[in-house]
C-alpha cells in the first residue's frame, strides 16, 4: 500500500483525482493548507511515499512548500500541480527537486503512470537536494510558450540546471537555443558566476582557438599582448559554444580535453591551467552526419551530449505565436517608448498562418520593424515586412547607376535584410560571401557554356581555384 499526501484547496477536483487510483494500492490523505502540510510531512515522513501539491494554495506558494518539504526529507518525491501553464514555474519546480510538474487538466493515463513511477522509486534512488533556491531577479529574455513541447523543455531545464552535466541543444536557426543555455545557467548553482557565449561559426580557426583558450604574447602574427580566453574567464561559470559543428578538428580536440581533464593551455604557452567550466553547446546541423563525414569527433559528441534538448521550429508550435507576439510588443514598447496594445485581426491571422522559416528570431524582427513603422496603438498587416507586398520587390536602374555596383547591391540587400538576419544567426557576412561567390561562378560558367578556361580568365582567378569553387558549391 502506497501512502500519498494530496495538497490542493479544490476539494471537488481532489476527490476526482483520488478516485482514479486503485484503493487497494493507494491510500490518500488530503490537506489544503501549507502549515498543516509541513506538520504532517514532519510527523509522517517515514510512512509517506509521495506528495502531490498545487502551486496556488490559499496560505502559501506551492513552490515555497516544495522547498520546505525538501528540507524535511530530500528523498520524498513531490509532484507539483498547476492550474495554468508557466515555463518559469516548471523550471523552478524541477530545479528545486520536484519529481514532476503537471498542468491541469490531466491526461489520466499519464498521471497514473507518473504516480506509479514515483511511488515505485526505491528511497535510496530518490532525487537529491539541489541547494539554494532560485530568485526572481533574472536577466535576459525569458522562454515564452505554453505548447507541450516548450513546457517539457522548461521542466528539463530545471532538472538539468542543478547538475554540472554538459548539454547539447539541437534546432534550426532562430529557435532560441541561446535562451535555453542562459536559462540552464540561471537555474544552476553557477548562476552567480560568469556566462559567456561564443559563436564558433563567426570566427576563423585561429581566432576561435584564441577566443576560447587565450594566447601568449607573440603566439602568432598580431599577438602583441597576452590574452585570457573564454574558458579562463568562465572559471566556475558556464560557456555556451554556439554552432559547435563549425569548429575544426584541432579545436575540437582541445575542447574535449577541457571536458575530460578540466585543463587548458594558451596558444604559444606551456603552462597547464585548471578550469572549472560547465559547457553547453548548440548546433543547427546534424552532428551524426558530420561524424559520418569525418568533420566531427565521435568522442566529443558523446562528451557534449550528456543531456540533449531539441528546440522545435516555430511552425511546429504555432499556438505559441500569439504569446510571442504579446511578449515582443511589451519588450519593444519599453525599448522604443511606445504604447502598442495589439495587432489587427488581419495581421493576427497572417502571423498565425505564416510558416516562419526564420523561427522566433524572424518573428521578433518583424514585430520590431512593425513597431518602428507603426503609427497607432494597433499594428497593421502592411507594417510587417513579410506581408508588405513591396518589401520583396527590387527595381534597379542599371543605366542610371553607371556601374556603381555597391549601390546596386545595397538596393538589392536592403529590402531583404530583415529576413537575412533572421535566418543567418550571426553569420550574415559569411552567408552573403558564399552566396555571392556561388552565384557569380554559376553565372560566369553559364555565360561561357561551362568553358572553365574562359570563365577563370574573366573572373581573374586560376583554374585550380575555379575547380575548387566548382567542387565546393556543386556548380557546373
């Protein structure tokens, strides 16, 4: 027989919940008061197998009560119940050691499965204490959403945050991978120490290595001073390696050493430096395919992927679009000193229907632009770049420009720039450079009927360079 304490001020719902369970297997005791609960757990902790408590109680917060219960018996599993969806509550509950966080209305089969699992735990295997509680004073943007996918991510953030496990975050560009990394740091015991983010795709190989590990004076051309790298700066903190798939193999080996040995050497130096850093990495590429291609180390993959989190694209959680729209309106009202209250009915329908290839970043950029351009307290559809029929049109007077190609490209780029920065995730320069080079080579080969000799002469590059670019971009 399993003994369960149910703490909820909704008597009718509590009776309905209790009726779901076999009375031959479960004995329920019901309370609706925080102080009474604390006394009951103190007096009966040896007999209790599970506590189920509501977040909103008349005399105290369920999360505060959770902390008290954990102080009385850190091994006792606690399931936190909420009548509304809150990613912050989910993160905090799991960070404080809750066994599970559930929202009403319940999926009956899932509820029974979770209760069975909690009560079947051996007391020696129950969740350990996590130390100090969270504060409400957090920095950075919050994770916004009420879709099941986002709630599960919030719970996982709270659960892994209190450990030092490496985390690998997957997902398309613009889905909010760095927000997840920052949330993990905020929910960890390292939250009062440094969090630094490094975009591995935005730096050359040498610069990335110097950025991460630092360098001694004279280590390479231009190294006029000693530099302390990000791993040293993050001692006792968290480092976020964004676009980790773009890291070259040599640097991957050095990152592996940090994870295994917790030590580094600066470029050009011989001193071994101990570092205590939690590593969170992210990628929008398939690391499995990168490993098959020989571009990513298998041992590093498994070191980084102790815990993995998948960030779904916005098109797979369209129910979150209205919440995100409201969130960004509030954000840019503060930033721009405006008082926008809503979006028009037409704009709302279009925003919810649009597939958002640039994900949350694209949505935020469109809200930002619309609020800059808007003239009233309601955003209209024509104020959003993606719905502006003229936004994608580029009319260029080539004769009038008189071979001023800088001006020509400026006119091409300007109307599409918001979408570029939404999808390129900090790599606009590299994306444009590659796209322009590929388009130029393809156009030249087409003009000269694939004659590589004439094409290389016209482009002003060697035939070997042209062959290399043809192979790189797959143009013929």
